[in-house]
C-alpha cells in the first residue's frame, strides 16, 4: 500500500524575514518526536486542496487563506465520470526506501486565525526563520518524510 499525503509550508513575513510554521509530533510510535510540517494522509476522493485545508486546521487551528507558488489549476469532468484536478504544487516527494511507502505534495500557503497550543497529536513549536529551519535539518531533528522537502524549500 502506498500512502498519499499533503504537506504545508505555512509561511509569513515578519519584519522582512520569511518564517515557516513547524510543529513537533507527539505520537508514541515515532520515538524522538521530530520537527515536521503540518499535513497528513489524503482521504478517499478528497481533493489535494481540501486535504491541505483540513490537515492545517486539525493540526494548527489555522485556516488556509491562500496557496502560493502553485502556478496553474485545471479541473475537468469526463463522460466516464472522472472528476480530475491538475495543478502545479510547490514540490512533490516520494519515499524510495524506508519503513513506509508514500508520496506527497507540498504547498506553500498563507493562513489566518489563531494557532492551537496543542494540535492533533502535535505540540506547537511555532514560527521559525529559514536559518532556524536549516539548523533543525542540519542536526537531523526533522521528520524523515519532511527532511527532503525542507531542504528543497531552503534551496529555493
């Protein structure tokens, strides 16, 4: 079985500096509780954007206001009954080795509302600068799923 996930780079600008929202997962089976991005598994026939909004709300309390760096969007319906969305997200990942076979889509987005102190199986870590995120990545304190995505973000 392959898992399909949506992950969020929730961003904001503070005093001319871009920050990203990160959290610490508190699931007992994950061991050392790594730093990660909000996100989660797609439900059957759930659109990527609906999943993004749901997961961000569940894990952070924020409402997605705007998705950025996603350049195009097309939605079609066919005679055979398929409704298909096609879009250009910020990034896509796929595990090629490891304990879980998964792929996922990263979106950069802006949010509104007040964040939760404790979200869905997560402890709020909050807003970090690119430099702070780079230190988390360098020290390998991040989720194995998000490490490549965070490095991709930092390289942009």
